[in-house]
């Protein structure tokens, strides 16, 4: 974040202002200043309405039959709307700042002590950032599910579809989700990600944003909350094992990867079951049956793609392990053969001249 002098130097020249290096080194400070402009704008009467558009959540609705006297006892509920894009922009700035803080004050300090290779350092930074987001989103989602009673009253997932009012935490959850997936794009520049490594990260960011935005603005907020919470449970386990692989240099815990596979399969199966029950049997009885059927097809296709990618990665890893084991075995066998030849030559050289083999005897005479 702040410019630091080089190792072994008392001072170093700062890069030119607004140059690429200056922006990359100080991007968190620059974006913090931009975010503070909105916060300070709340204190000024002339700009408070504009700043409030970006910081606060909008499109709140008043429940039917609620009077001004009873409004205090009613919880504020919201719906999705166009003004949410302003909030997404502001909280994208906050996500970039939090990303930089986590990177500098936690991940960088840990990675310096581990002395990781470039490949493992990349895995460590990626999983370290994502696991914090997934853990936060998972426990946040579980809290909203319990508050709204989706477990005890499963029919709430499709009742009143697509007009699903949201409590404050439910709406803020989706705003943060959209902001986080959006912040991944500028982070490619700020983290100096190589061009050949950008494509999967761009696909992850864009697809995540499209899926969350579609479910949020098309009225699938409740089922999307449940499915995202399940999905993040699987991702937490996957990145946890990836972090273990970074620390586990001797591969002592590589045999525990089957736990990741079991949880992945269970989450995919649960996702499809909940989707069918909600979108096929529940939404099918409403006027929006076609919308629910299209959403169900999209979810099944997405789950199929995730399963296919997972199996492909597992087979690829298995082939790599088999190839590595084969190379190690061939290396060991060649070393054993070399040691055998050396020991054989040593034994024959220790024998009397008459007992040595003709070939070795000829070599000795030649010498």
C-alpha cells in the first residue's frame, strides 16, 4: 500500500505520480480517499443525498396494513432496484480496500516466513483471499436462513414468487456478493497477475457476477441465498485443502482429499434436489412457471459443468501423480542398477587375478 524503500537501501526514489507502478503500490490508499469522499459527503447538506445514494440501501417497502405508529415495531424490508448498482459500486471500493489490508497485514507476513515458490505463493494468496470471503458469506447466509426460517418452512422459498421482500441483512448480502465478484477484475491489475493466468480468474469473476445479479434482480433471492451458502461450504473445504497442500511439503495429508470429493458431490446433489423442489414443483404452480423452468435448466447446466470440471481436474491430478511416481520409480531402479554394477566391480577387483572375469581381467591388463 505505502511505498517502501528497497532492501539494503536507505532511501529510494518514488515512482512518478499516476504511473502504473505508483497506482499499483498505492491503490488501497487512493481508493480509500475516493471512499472517504462519499463518507464526507454525508455530512454536507448539499451532497448528502448523492452520497446517501451510494452508501445506504434503497428500495425499502412498507408492509401492507402498517401505519406510522406501528412502523417502529416493523422491521424494514427491501426489494431489488436500479439504485442498488450505486451501492454495488461503493462497496466494490470497500472490497478492494479490505483485499489490500488482508494481503499486506496477514498473507504477506505469513508467506515471507514460509519461503514459498512462486507457484505455491500464488495458490496461497488466492486461497487465503477466497477462504475469508467464503467463510464470511457462509456464516452470513446461515444466519439469514435461520432468521427467515427457511429450514422449518421450506415453502417460503417459492411462496409469493417473484415478489420476495428482503430484510436488511438479506439485501446487504447480495450487494456485497456483487461487489466482491466485481472487485476481482481490477485486482488482476493491482496484483500484477500474468496474462496467461488471467483467463480463469476473469471467468470466475464474470460468471459469479452474472449468476448472483440474475438471481437477485429476477426474484430468486431466497433460493439463491440457500444455494450460494451450500456452494460456499464446498468451496471452503476445497480451498482449505489447497492451503494444506501448500504447507504440507511432505504430502502427509494428501490422502484426506477424498473428504473434499465427498462434500463436493453431496453439495452438488443437494443443490439439484433443492432446485427441483423449489423451481419445478413450487414455482410451477405460479404464473411465473416458465421463468422457474428456465432457471432450473440453467442451474442443472451449471452443476453439470462444475461436476465435469471437478472430474477433469481429479483425473489430471491423478495422471500427474502417476507420472511423477513412475519417474521416481525409474530413477530408483536406475540408481539400484548403478549401485549393483559398482558393487559387482568392487567385488571382482578384490578377487585374485585368476578368479576375475575375462572382461575385467582384460581391462586390468590394458591398464
